[in-house]
C-alpha cells in the first residue's frame, strides 16, 4: 500500500522538546511514534528555522529528526505560489515562511501539511483559501492538519 506523503512545518519538530505545553508535547510524541507509516518531507525553510535556535543541544536534536525525511527544494514555482498566497491575504507577508511551507506542500504534490501553527496555518480560512487558490492555479488540494488530527 502506498504511504501518504506528509510535510512537517518546524513547529512539529520543536514541539517534541517544548516543555512549556506538556499536553502538546505528549501529542507530538504520539504523532512521532507513527511517523514510519508516512513518507516524510522537509525543506531548507525547516533547516533555516532550526539554525535560528541558539540552544545548540536542541538544534542538534531537531536536525537529527530531519534525517527521517526527504529534503525538497525551494523553486521558482514555489516562490510564485507563495506570493499568490500572500497577495490573496491567506498568509500575511510578515509570516512568509508559513506561506512557503504551504507552497512546498502543494508544488511537490504532498498529501498533508502537518503544523501546530494555529495562528496562520491550521485554521479554516487558510484551509479553504489555500485549496481555492490551488485549484485556480492548477494544483490539487492539500490537507492541513495538526498532529493529533492525522
């Protein structure tokens, strides 16, 4: 049976070690226990965000988690779709990386984007808006879920 493809934004990696919200951390641990059932993807955006962490031990742990996935590249097509999401008001320009995560998922025909970002990514307006734009631009729909929803 073919495995579903999932792209994780950086919040899913970092939540595994974030002790500020123990419930979210436990849900993330449960999610990671089933990650082998999926084909996992990440990007340079994940690496850039992880490299921005000052705690070297945490940075190393998060980079280690990336080894479970396949790296996808930022392309002109991803850039163009990112700009459309921002121009259409789906994601604010200030949070361009969030739009890039979505565009990467779309352009690479990944089935599901997993995130803990309820402010800009995992919310009804974004789910609807992204898929309307994707269909209009000739892409297929994607799912946007939080880890417990998978």
